[in-house]
């Protein structure tokens, strides 16, 4: 069983719809939760970063963490065709002496149709 | 400010050949990482470095070696390439302990025949 599970998609939505993405994990030591966006043939770029439980909002993006359920979500409001990408969740226990090792989900491919 | 750059962008190798992938960052980051990305597997950490002259194994280190002779460079070597090493390789860097943001390079596509 993978440490972090993520539905590969593709998730296809019409422009303007809300995109809902999620990841589940098994390691209760994870404290830092991130969402990366990866365009085709590009490197991942950090989108959202959350510590512990709760919500965080940044423009059209909202990240939620529910540590009790070991479940994190990313919502994209008013989706645009430019949001079409693969979204990767990533998590870290934060072990300072060993570097910030991230454990990634497999990614969900999102297609926003005009 | 180029961020994280990787060389080459694409390479084809025959089984048993060797090669070195180069990663460079101009952000004065202490930590650097090498990942591989395979379909449905997400990114998996190969090796990482917490500073110049130091390296450590990640999740999937077998078949790879690394060196960090200069702070800005992190080299990934394949001594004897195998088809199982066909993948997209990403380098990343971060400021260090307490800063979880990792900045990724554009990737190197490697095909081993």
C-alpha cells in the first residue's frame, strides 16, 4: 500500500466549475502538506502549503487538511483552461537533520474545457 | 535568476552505458534533491544533499550515485544504465531545515534501451 494515495484521473470539468482534488495518507507523522501543479513536460511548482490541520485560501485555491481522517483536499474555484495540469499532493514529517523529504502522491490530471 | 536548471533535457542510452545528469541552482540553497517520476508513481526521492560535500540516500537509491562538490551543483550518475531506469528525473532545491518549499527544475527525460 502506498503511503499517499491520489486518484490519477483524468478529471474533466467545464470552465468555471469547481475542481475538487484529494489525497489520503497513512503516515500519522506527516505535518506539512503541499500541493504542486505540474504542466506537461515541466517541473512541479508549489501551489499551496499548509501546516497541520485547517484551511488555507489563496485566491481561487483552497487547501484543507483533516489530520484525524488523514485526508487533504484542494479546491479550485472558477476553473480556467490554464488550470489544466497534473496536481500532486506532497507531505513531509519534517526531519530537519535529514532534509525536507517529501512523499508525493501519484498526481491527478485535470482538464478544464472551455 | 534562472532558478534550477538541468542538463541534458533528453538522453537515450543503451543498457550498460553510463551518464551524468547535472543540476545547478542559483538561489544559494543548502538542500538539493534528485527525484524520478514514473507514471502513476508520483515523484520518488533518489538521493539528497543537506550541504556541500554531503549526500544521503533517499527512497530508491540503487543504481545511482551522487556528488555535491559545489553548493550550487548536484550531480546524479548512472554507472551502468538499465531499462528500469527509464524515467523523468527532476532535481529540486530548498533553503534548508524549516523551509519546506522545494523548487524544481524542468526535468531530464531518460530512455534506456
